[in-house]
C-alpha cells in the first residue's frame, strides 16, 4: 500500500460479506486523523469498525448515512469495511460518496476497482470520492443494428 494515503477498495460481488474496504495508512511516525462521512442512495451496513472502544468514534445516521472520526498512532493504519445492499449493486444508479474532512498525515487517496483500475488524487479538506455504478455501454450488436436501420431508412428515402 502507498503510505500516507486513504485507500478505497471496491469488490463487485453481491455474495461477499463486504463490498467496500477503506484503509487509512500513515507511516510518517506521527499518526493521523480524519473525519469521514459515507452517504449512498441505497442502504449499506458497516460490518467492520477498526479500533472500536479506542480513539475512533462511529455514528449511524440512517441506513444510507454513516459518520466516522478516525485517529491512529504512529506507523499505524485505521479503517472500516461495509456491505452495499444487493439492490444497490444490481441497480444502474447506485452511488457511495466518501467525504473526508480535516485530514492529517494523509496526502493522497486511491480508489481501486475489482477490475484493477486505480483512480487517485490529492487529499484536501472535503475531498470526496464517489463510487458509482458503471455507465451502461450499448452492446456492439445494438450499435450495428442501429446503423443498419439508419442506412436502410436513408436508402428507402432516396428511392
């Protein structure tokens, strides 16, 4: 893992016990902290909370909103895992926003998908990572059929 980064992993598996893992990694020797808000248009459940009873605080606002305040010691990690509902992963309009405020010792974020794509960016107060359903791409056969239909209409109009 890249040091001093907020890592977000998406597992596209409805049967998995967890679909999204967030790992906060700081190896600078000073530790770090960040406040995090998770919000979605579909229900989700936080299934693993790192350091419960420690310096971290967690609050479930609703089935679609969760707050976490992470604080970790030097050369440590922190994080959580959550499970998106099966309805969310089956829908073509789901999203999960991860908003990070007041980060210390985190310089970048990285989002890793199940197909090995990686997106990354700089960390700033209010940095938001949005995981969302992939845009629908028409099948090649549909494109070919549409093109043939347009050509046929054009040919018939000329006659």
